[in-house]
C-alpha cells in the first residue's frame, strides 16, 4: 500500500471584504453581537465576474505549483461544493477544462462543510491502492450567492473562498494516518436550501418565499457540532494510537469560535495548538479547512513532520476528522 498525503495546497479569496459594520447597514445586527457570538469580524464576497469555478482554477493552479506538478499529472479531480456554478454539469468539469487536464475523472461531492475531508478520504483510497497517483481535491464555496441578506441568522456567518489540496504518494512516516467520516440525515432540515431541487422545483412562489436561500437552526446545530467533533477527533486519535498531547496543530472547520473553543477544551488542547482564521474569513463551508491548511503551510505554521488533526461538521449533517503527519 502506498502512503498518501497532501503534497500541495493553494487558495483563492475574492478581494472584496465585507465587515460586520457593512452588515449592520443591511440587517438588525451589530459588530459586537457577531464578534462575541461567532468570532467573525469580516468575510470575503465574490465580485459579479467571479464564479465558483474561476476561483477553483486559480486555487488549483497554486496547489499544482506548490506540488511541482502540472495538470496532466492529475488522475482525479474532486470538487466539494454546495454552491456550484450551476446544477448541471459539475463544477469539477469546469475545473478540468480550465486547467487543461487530460484523461481525468472529475466529479462534484456534496457534503457541505465536511466535503473537503470527505474528498481527501476518497482520494486517499485511490492512492493507497495504486489506482491513482495524484488527486486534486478542491473545497469551493460562493455562499454569498445563496445567502438571504434579510436573514440575520445566516447572512452574518458565511463567506466566499476556495482552496485546493493535491493528494499524492508520500514517504512514511508522513501521510494520512487515520480518518473517520460520518453522516446523520435526521438533522437534514437544520441546515438546508428548501427549494430549487427536485422536491420543490423553482417557481415564482418559491422565489417569493425566499426558499432558494440557506436556512439554519444554528442554536440546535451548535450542540450537535460540539458533541460530534469531539467524538470523531477522539476516534482518529485512538485509531492512530496517539493522544491529543502528540498533536502539533488542530485545524477545525471555522463555523464559530465558540464551537472551536468548546472542542479544544474537551480535547484538553492548549490554545496555541489550535488554528483559527474565522475573524478574517468567516464560515466558508467546504473551503474552510483547506484555506486554513494553505495559510498554515505557507506561513510555516505547518512544517514537515508535524502531526496535524483536522475536523469538520456541516449540513447533512456530516462530520469527520482526518489525522495527518505532514
Ligand atoms: O458550518 C456549518 C455548521 N454550522 C454550525 O455549526 C453553526 C452552529 N451555530 C452557531 O454558530 C450559533 O448557534 C449561531 C452563531 C448561529 C447563533 O448564535 P447563538 O448564540 O446560538 O444565538 P441564538 O440563535 O440562540 O440567538 C440568540 C439571540 C436571538 O434573539 P432572542 O430570541 O434571544 O431575542 C436571535 O434572534 O440572538 C439573536 N440573533 C441575532 N442578533 C443580532 C440571531 N442572529 C443575530 C444577529 N445579530 N446576526
């Protein structure tokens, strides 16, 4: 079996910054409420000319460059997104075309905030078994296109961004050491977009009822998120037979600083070992973890040999954790 690991990362953030003060002008909220309850101070918003796939192509090119690879080295492209360019075809098809990759299997994956880790887990299997050498996994969201800027419960939380990872063969002891991924559809309506699919196709009524926007029962999700994240983190640590003390860095999905803090405390980690960029980036769903990883790798916060735990929780609900030695 070949060991698999992340051999390159890259990201693409829209330039436009939306601050909490900007949102104060749109909905009944305040910088103080948003910062205290979530840790978010600003987030990015894509310009009209930018799409999910254009940012994906930029982020992927940067990841390929870091890995020292070209598009023809890719065997598979997986795009994790809940905000695709369009329902059909996949955003992964646009990435393939934009990169000029050949003889590649490309598909989208819908697991919301856990999607990047789901993609990494799929990629790992292909590399371990020798069925593929390099897999591009992109976490991509333009959630601003799906947000109701009249709903203060959601529009203050989410931001736009894209980041990519190249998964490929690595020399042990580096590599993906353990993963655990889970889903519980019982909570599907805690975070969803009610209309625009086969269940409730788009109509004048659904548009009038603002049913094409993200709806969330945030308060109820909060408790499930903390419980679930702790469970999968413990599970992968146990699989790899290490303890939280052995970690160099914990990179959680950036949904809420209070969720991160609760999970950190339950795992018994010190604050220095937990990465957070939520104040600048907000919640970018699928893009959240790869954006963090790219920032950490480029700033030297993650270095070769580091033991890194990542964990995500999102709509579905889905959740998962992946332990890697860089
Ligand atoms: O990434 C995908 C997974 N997502 C999550 O895991 C999200 C988990 N949930 C959360 O992060 C938090 O629950 C939120 C940030 C969404 C909300 O924070 P909270 O502390 O749970 O607030 P709440 O929903 O219990 O609301 C408390 C109060 C309510 O007012 P009343 O009923 O107490 O008068 C809300 O109406 O805060 C009000 N509120 C706001 N006030 C100002 C809700 N949103 C806002 C807002 N500005 N933006």
